[in-house]
């Protein structure tokens, strides 16, 4: 019988945790991942679990991002447990700083034509 693979790296076999009543119980990760402190699964934000996807442009100023890392998800009502699509907006880093720093709140951008 083969040992199951590590849930974190998926390459090495998992470590034995204990044996009880002739049944071997395995840890969820290999010893290498345990020592490195890796997590079992990548953590997805709650808005992504709710099905929201970031837009290509900032919904406040119209900035078109080259990568998704330049954009953030903003909760209009401030409640991070409210994952309604009307409450979630995609904003750029500059707008994020502006909203949080000045307490400016949500003000949508003008419509930008697609060329």
C-alpha cells in the first residue's frame, strides 16, 4: 500500500501520524512542508468564494490594470461579510488609498468608451 501524497506540495508522501486498531492515520502534509510551515490549501478570499471576479478596470477612476495584482475589491457598505455583487467593486491601488485615507466613500467614475 502506498502512502498518500502531501496535500500542500503533492509530490512527497505524507508522514504517519499514529496507528490505532491496526489502521494507520497519516498527517495532511509531508515532513518537508511541515518544517517549512506551508499551508494545506491556498486561502481564497471570501469575495472569490462568492463568485465575484475582478474587472479589468477600476470602477472608480477607470484605470486599466496590466495585472490583477494592481486591483483590489472594495466593499461599498464597509461590511466584509456582505458579498452581494452590488456591494463589491473593483478599485485600483490609488483609489484604495484615497478612499481609506480620506474617508471619501464610493463615487463611481464616468463611463469610458471602449475603443
